[in-house]
C-alpha cells in the first residue's frame, strides 16, 4: 500500500482523537452544584489535562509524519503496527477524562495518573517499534542515514521517560501528573527552539525530492 | 464518480467510527461506586471490546482500500452499496459499547454477543456484495484476474464465520465473544505474517500503474 | 478559493455528521430497566431513525459532490451558503436522536416529527439556494447546459416534498415519519436503478476533462 | 514540513470541532420534564449558540486557509503556534455547550458569557500571532505585499473586539452574548458582500501560480 493513504487515514484518526479530547472537559460536572462560575473554576484540572493531552498528541502527529516521510512504502506488518499505534492514540480521550475528573480527589489521583501514564508509555513503545521495523525494512533508498540514526536516538528516551513518570505515581501522583505536563512542554518548546531550518520545506517541493 | 473521492469519504467514516469506539469505554461506569482503581480494573471487558472492534474495523479499512484499488470507477449502485456498508461500519460503536457494559452480567451477555455478531455478519455480507457487484461491473481493464478471484475466495468465508460465531451465542455467549476476538487476531496476524511482498508499493508509484 | 479545498472540508463535515448519527442510538435507554434483549428490541425506532438519516445524508453527500463538479470556483457568497448548508447537515444528529427517543410515545411523536422535518426542509432549501446561486455565477464554461437544467429540475421538488411530509405531522405524526423513510428509500433506489452510465467516471480521468 | 499536510490536518480538526458543536444541543435537557414540544422550544438558546459558534468557526476556517496560502512552508515554531490555535478551536464545543445550557438562568449567564468570550479572544490572539510570525518568516516570495499588509490590518481588530465583548459581560451578560452573534453575522455578511472577485480562483488553477 502506498504510504500516502496510510498517512491520510492516520491523520484522520489523530485529528479526531485530538478533537474528542474536549469531551474530557465535562459539562456534567459543571452542571452539578454551586454557581456556574465556581464550577467552571473548579474544572481547572480538566483544562490542564485537555491542554497537556492536546500538545502531546499534536507532537505525536508531527513525529508520525516525520517517520512515514522516510518509508518507501507500507507492508502488512507496518500496517498492523500502525493500527496498534492508532489504537493507543485513539484511547487517549479516556485517560484524559479520568484525570480531568479524578485529579481533584486525593484517593483517586494515583489510579488516574497510572492510567494516563500507562497509555502514553505504551504509545511511546509502539512508536519506537514502528520506527525500528520500518527503518530496517522499508527505508527509502535516498534516506540520509545520519538523519535516520538521529531519529532512532531521539526516540529511544520516550518510553523510559513516560515509564518513569508513570512509576513515580506510586510515590507521588501529583509529581507524576506534573511530569507529564513538563514532558509535553519540553518537547513543544525544544522542537520550536531547536527545530532546524531544514524542516522548512517549500510548498512546491515534490515529496520525493531529496535535493537541497 | 471517480473512486478517489468515494474512497476519501469512506476513509473519513472509517477513521471517525474507529475513533468513536473509545466512547465505549465509559467513564460513567468508572464514576459509579468504589475506588477508582477498582473501577478501572473492573472495566476490563470494555478495554477488550475496544481493542477487538478497533482491530476489526482497522482490517476492514485495509480491505476496503484493496477492493476499490481494483475498480475503474463508481456507479450509483456501487455508491448505494458502499453507503450501506459504511452504515454498518459506523454502527459498530453501539454494539461495542453494549458489549463493554453488559459482558459482565451473565443474564445480558447473550443479547450483547448477538447484537455484536449480527453487526459484523451484516458488515461481512455487505463487503462481499460490494465486491461481487464491483468486480463484475467496474473492474479495471488491467486487473490481474488471479488476484481478483483470490480476493473473492478470501472474502467468501467472512459472513459464515461471523454468522457461526453469532449463532454460538445461543449455546455459550462467552465462547461467542472469544471467537470475535480470535477472528480479529487471526486476520491481523495472518495478514502481517503472510502479507505478500507485492503489497509494498513504492510511495512514488502512480496509482494506475500496473507494471512491476 | 479553489473548490477542491471547500469540497474536502465539506466532505469532512458530511463524514463526521453521518458517523455521529450513531449517538442517536442511546445506550442510556438500553441501560434503563428490563432485560438487555428486551431493551435492544425496544430500540427499534432508533435503528430506523439511524438508517433513514444515514441514507438521507449519504445521498446529500453524493448530490453535494455533483453540484461542486459544475462550479469553476468558489466566491465568498458561495462559501457562506455552503457554511449554512453544512450547519443544517451537522444539525441532523440532534433531530435524529430526538426521533429515536420520542417516536415511541404518542404525545411526543408530533414534536419529534416536526423537528426532524423542519431540519430536512431547511437543508433542501439551502441545497437549492446553493445550486441556483452557483449555477448562475460560477458555472464552468464547459458545463453541459442540459445537465445543468436537469439538475435544477431534479432539485426543485426537494423542499416542497420535505415540507409536505413535515406538515402532515400535524395530522398524523406516524405518517410523517414513514414519509421521511419512503423519501430516503425512493432517492436511494431510483438513483441506483436510473443512475446513468455517464456517472461512471474512470479513476484516471482528469477532473477538468469535459470530453467523452 | 510542506504546508499541504498541516492544512489537511488543520482542516480535519476544524471540521470535527464544528460538527461536534451539535453536542451542545443537549437532548438530556429535552428529556427532562414537560412535553417534548415545550422542551424543544425552551432550547432556543442552544440553537442560537450552535449557529453563532458554527458561523464563527466556519469563518475562522476560511481565514486559516487564507493565511496558509501565503506561507511558503511550515517550520517548527509555526507548527507549535498552529497546534495552540487548533487547541482553542477544538475547545469551542465546551463553551458553546455551557452557553447553550446556562444562558437561560440569570445568575449563571455572566459566567457562561465570560467563558465563551475568553475562548474566542484567545483564538483571535493566536490567529494574529500565527499570522505575524508566518508573514515575517515564511512568506512566499511571490506574495503581494499589499495583500499581506491588508490581511494584517484586517486581523488587528479581532482580539480587541472579542475582548471588549467579553468584558461587557461584567456589565451586561445579555449584551455580551448578543455582541458575539453580531460579530459573527457581521463577518459573514461583510465577507459575502465585499468579498472581492479575485477570491474566485479557478478549479484548474495550480496552487503555486501567482499569475492572472
């Protein structure tokens, strides 16, 4: 299968999953009791959970594009790995909603942080697996090998990072949740600051053109 | 109508339906009673239902692409058949949610399994119908007839397979539900293992190019 | 603005609105009381409402494509008319859910049928308005005028037809609801049976190619 | 990254967010008490909130397209700014639902109007930021500078306008809500009436073609 259609389908799942995150900001809770203004302010963990998940999934979308850019095509194994990756991306609205609702309560914060962290750890593992498989089997002949090994290096820390932040929830759920926000912020800012100029590809450049 | 736009619209419906499956994992249930960690563990049928439906719809998306790849165009009858197929694909979040919520209770497991199975049996019948109509009327002149009859052979068992798994719910709902999971696993693994090399199409290959 | 991007955006709204229709089949109702099998059978108006709305929106999507195929471009007025049309398409999940929930009860069936009918009547009016504006201002120079006036003729009955079915709800809500189903069936079958051969456009034909 | 894929992803988020607005029209409320017809009429603030948000997001989509049309490519900073913009667009269904539910009650109308206004003010600021960054760093070499400064001029009033309408909620929430509707109407009508002829781009024109 040509990668174009796999990317278009994946883009669709990313775009829908990221937009469904708003369902985590529950008007049901706001409807509960007290004045609306009090309720809306009380929802602050939901706003943060929404923003952190949105930025995280947004960065994953950018990375997903970067990976497929290096693949010459997609075989059945890659399609299966990609389906599993999309399954964990599309799962994100659920842990986001759980964190949004339960981060307030001391007793339930740990379970919420664990669920949230397990999902992103799994996503990071699947991302790495997709890349390791694809970069060995389906690489475009004109791919720059330094760039390829640079991507591999930059993807290796993802799963341990999310795994550590998840395990920290056993000691301190609050610290764990803050770490997820910090990771998202770090990736967002570092990519914006250190993003190399080569990323700017002209609108008119043909996709398969490796020159300049 | 050119098949490209029908495929794009169909891709959209597939991508949305597959992402809406997460609504089957109900935070409402988790909100009920008991500690959150207990609630989240108690949701295990919902996680499995989500994964099985996701893989099943994901495989159907890959198959849908394969079918349209062989069609030279789309007439009104094909559009109608495709609309009916999409209607059953877009229906999937409902039986998935029903299984997710009711697989726990002995008394309701049978009804949930029947609903789930009827939906996929119908989907398999519509897939076969779409292919039988399109492969007789709208085949591309350059289609490889061995590949065409290979697809026909591989699609014939789908409806009887899902139909049998559905009927088994009358004897044992649990066995029926396990069979749906096994079918999804079987299709996923067999396609990844036995997927032929020809499926790897270069990113730069033109869609209409039958050579190599 | 080139019509391609307007069509892609419109396709997205159509695809999402049609897939959100499944939210009309409420698991909340199934959760209520009685055995699950009884509840699922009791949901039959929801299944029919889902199917009728799905086929209706699906046909509207096909028609939308047909209209834009004749436009050379999109000016701001057309964009505004198209936004209003999409607004009524995206509204469809709400009346569908209302019919799905309230068609059962004698006292509320009239209000549900009126809401459902008003939405589709408005949609039909906006469709006609979009076509009348676009076909006078933005027609492609190579458009076949017989085809253009054929489309105008075929669109004129839509609004009166839906308007009549809506008004009949005052006399008999049940008849009104049946009429919406019959209209959807009629359009679906007639388009499949009488769909002309010219609709089959080769996958490789260029969009702007007026020949053959 | 080529702008085409960023635009396609953004279009997806716009299309999904605009279609999810229908969730603001809550059937839960209609299910409450009284006859259905009474309930449906009582929902009028929800219909208006839906329409105002739909038109506003629709216009923002048109503007988003206009901006990216002038960019030669997308660097990492633009991707980050665009992600933040999409985050506020995708947030819109929440304040829309809050206005839809709470505009009825005198005590909660202020909080609802503030939430609604803050969201659109933030969106307008992010729009301006995206444009100011992109128009200085990523402009296409063939961009018409008069058009570029024309866009800058037309975007400057957005944030102050929404900010003022938001602040007015402290004096009169009803006036504030009416202003949001008037702003949407104004943009819609003015763009349709004053939309220049140059906006009509031929379907066959190549995207990168600056001539004629």
